[in-house]
C-alpha cells in the first residue's frame, strides 16, 4: 500500500514537472485535438465557410486521467458563408479555446477570428485562402506552488517570500495565421450509386510574427507553426461503404507531429432527394497513428446535419510508464446546415 501511494505521488510530481517544462520551454507545441477533422479552423483559416453554409462544433478532451493532474481542453467554433448566391463567396469563423493543466494550475485561453475568400474554379472544385487574427492569454495560479525559500527548516510557510524574481503570473499576445486549401468533389453518394470521389488538401502557417511567449520578463519568442492537412472520401460503388483516409502534419520549431489514418463509414440511410423527410444516417469507425506517440481509435454517428464523435488516445511513447498507456478521451459535437446539393459539396455527408 505504501509502495502504491509512493508510486502514485511520484507520477503526480513527474507530470507537474512535465507541465512546467511545457510552460517555460517555448519548444512545446500548440494545443490541438486528436479529432482534427472536427477542428477545421484550428487547422486552417481557409476552411471557414467552405463545406457548410453554417457550422458549429464543440470539442472536449481530457488527458492524463491516470494521475491526479489531468489536462482538460475545451473548444467551441462556428463558421458560416456569405454571398451565397454569388459565384464566389466569403467565409467567417470564430474559435474559442480553453485549456487547463495540472488541476487549473496552468490555464490558456484564446479567441481567434478567421476570414476566407472562396473561389469556385469549376462545378466540382473550389480554392480558398484565409487569414486569422487572435488574442491569447496564459496564466499561472501562483498560490498552487511551493518554493524552496518558503520552507523554514521544519515546515512549509506560505507567508515567506518565494525569492523568485523576473516571473509574472500571466502574459498575453496577439496571434496571426494564414492558409490556403483546395477542394474537389464529383459524383453522388447515394446507396444506389455511391461512386463519389472527394478530397481536400491544405496548408497553413501560424505565429509568423513569432510573438513573445514566456512567464519570464526576459522571455523568448514562439516558433512559427506550419500545418499540412488532407482528407478524402471514396465511395465503394454499389455498396454502403465509404473509405475516408486523412492526415495531418504539424511542424513547430524542432518539433514535428505526423498523424495519418483511415476511417470506414457505413451508410445506414440516405437523404430524401425531394421531400427531405429522410435524413442521411451513417456510422464510422477509424484508427489513426500519431508517429512515436499514440494510437487513436475513433467512432462517429451522423444524422442529417448532426454528428457526435468519440476518440481515445492509447499512449505508446516513453511517457506510457507514467500514464499507464492511457492517453486521452475526446468528444465532439457537430452541427452543419445546409450543404449544397450539387458540385463540390455534393449531396453526400462524406466529410
């Protein structure tokens, strides 16, 4: 029993140490979710208003539940399309992100606004480019820490000065980003045919101005982040099955994250063409591999413009000793209404 409690306590302190490494070392990567297909604005501002006329997504993720200081991240985003009756469109997006680490000891809050220009290249393809501007704040709950200078030789005395200098409890910065994306989609995805071929590829860059990013008054700057993403939907002709491969690549300073994967979508029911009484219904199961880090299992249920997604990260990295191979649980709620009935955003709910 004593050994178990000691091991659990050591795991807790190790996790807190990891938190501080990420706080004071700007080489740490930005916050992101495993269900990257449900965080389109975090990937690329060029995604605003492209696939849906109106879309709202909520995300929640919790990590490190095997110890006493889990990470909890929440995000809410919305985007919509303007100039819908014109050949070319504008997209507007808003993204709100809140992250709490080590029992709310370290908190990050960010608000981003995106705008995109959407050019219809043909009846089956679109090109979009977008800009993002945001405001972020990171804060430390200073009352949660115990410093060596606050020990009087026998006990911890919170009234004693910490002796730490040049440390601030919070800092804020303006954030910027830009990106470009191309979308192609042809054919239809009804069970009677299901011969659609659709794909999207994109690239974006964030923090091009490399803002100051430190709790120390003599802090350093944030690395630029480059994102490359792509997804596809390939209908298996005359069947209910759709193959949906996708990938994401993050490059930020010396850090790199590559996550490829594949989901299988099974169509339970197709949408009525004329009466709209029947709704598109499907379930999906997928598996992704974040290189040298984790395997991600996903599941999704879709009904009409609504979708709920679940995922779980199984940790395979060197930290699995601390996490007991338990990574993080994630849930997403999606509402997207309506889709165009022809062309690139065809009648299918393939993305």
